[in-house]
């Protein structure tokens, strides 16, 4: 057993979502640990190799048997002290591939919506997955939750009994404070899917234009709801004020807009919102998941209360003193990596102490 190797298992190949977390931690390293990442071939693996991070290919697009066999071979060769999985697919692959190896399992839970049926076609599917998570958690020595809300849902939906450390996603502060002016250039920067509730953003924007015809809205991204969102925009007579540019560079888009609007039905610790805070943007978001843990109440409106959402967005756009900032409760990337190192040490020592829990 290699006492200083942590094998991270990530089942995605693109640069969205959990890839940000993986790349951030890889950029600073985990103090005292050699970090090896196994993930499918693609943009994430390429970026990691450009950073001189050790990467092992994980073929998740084929059968589960192939993925488990490949991961088991990687564990056998590297003999890591820790296998750290991200997202449900990696959790299950790690649980199966590590049987009989003696390796300690750690998982970071990034997304657990409070609506247990959100990602399932029926009740039976939801109950099956909850039961599967409940069983596989017995194999895990420790779990990291990216928000208190995530921990609550794990305890409630999966009846998790083991040690859980709450650790918000980390983000570095800009070296110079961003220069901002009041404005109502609104931005939606999310997957165009039902749970992101972008239709509420468009309806709220229609309310905003009644008082502020100079306002604009950019709906960036792509997804299954694109056609219906464009139809809604036309129906509300907003074609000349709402643009759908597809994928954009997030940093550049934030620089050129004033307010992020994100009335999502599912968020846990949104990197989009954290980036918006770091860039000095206004924020109008729903109170789901970890949003209330990183945002003040003045930035929050119920997901489907479009009038309240519009009011929040207007105040956030026009009043610079109303905009949120990054608090000390939100760690830097280096602090987050140090926290992960402490979790690993607890696991190796067999301790169930809780680090970083916010009461």
C-alpha cells in the first residue's frame, strides 16, 4: 500500500461541473499526498496532463464491467491509500472495484437535490437509487459534502450514518478588486435543462423590462430546453432584448454583465455563483441547496416567484453596496485542499472526528 497516494475517480470527460473541482485541487495539490486522477479520455484528461498531473484513462463509455475491471487494475498497480470518488457513477465503480483490496474509500458528494424524484422517471427508480447509495455508503470511510444542505439530504434520503465533513467549494480571491458600475445586463450561465429553471429567469426579466427597458438578458449555454426557452422569449416579445449565444467563456461573460440570475431547482455549492461573487457581480438566486450558505438573504428569491426575483435582480444591478462578497466561510482553493488532506489523515488514523463542520 502506497501511504501517500490518493487516486481520484471522476467519471466525466468534459470541463463542466465537477471537473472544475478536480482541476482546482490538482492545481494546488493535496498537502502530503501524491494525487493521481483516473477519468475518461477527453478535455479534462488533456487539461490535467497539460498541468503535469498523473492521469490514468478510465473507459466509462463502455460496459460497467470494463470500467470496474480497469479501475481495479489501476488500484492494484498504484496501491493507493485512498480512493476518492466524485459523482454517483464513480462512487459505485469505486465500491465495486475495491472489494478485497483494503483501500480506504472517500467520496465527495456534489449534487443531491432536495426533490428526490428530480432525476428519476418514477418513484421506483428513486427508491432503488436511494437504497443503492445507502448500501454502498457502508463501504466508505468518510464522505465530504460540499454544503450543509448536501449533508442534510444525505442523512435524510440515504440515511447516511458515517462521518461526513462539510467543505464548501473553494475559490481564490482576485488580486485586485474588480471595478464595477451599476447596470442591468443580466446573465444566465447554466445548462439549459429543466432543473435550472431558466424559464423563471426569462419571465422575471419580462417584469424588469417594464420599468427598465434598457435591461438585457444573455442566456448562455445549451441543453434540452433551448427550443422552449426561445419560444417563451418570442411569446413575451423579448426577442430584441434576450440573446442565446450558446457556450461562452464564463470569465469574459461575467466581466461584460452586471447580474447573475440563477433560480435553479437544484444547486449544492455553485461555482457559477462563487465566481460571480469573486467578480463583484450582483446575484439573484433561489434558496435551494447551499445557496443560502454562500449568499446573503438580499440575494435570494423563491425559484418560481418571478416578481420577487425581478426585484432582487434590479437591486443587485443598480445598487453596488447591495452586492454580495466572498466571506471567510468560503475557503480558498488551497484551504480546501488542506481540508481534504486532513480528511485523509483522519481516515488513515481511523478517526471519525469532523473537520470544518459549520454549526
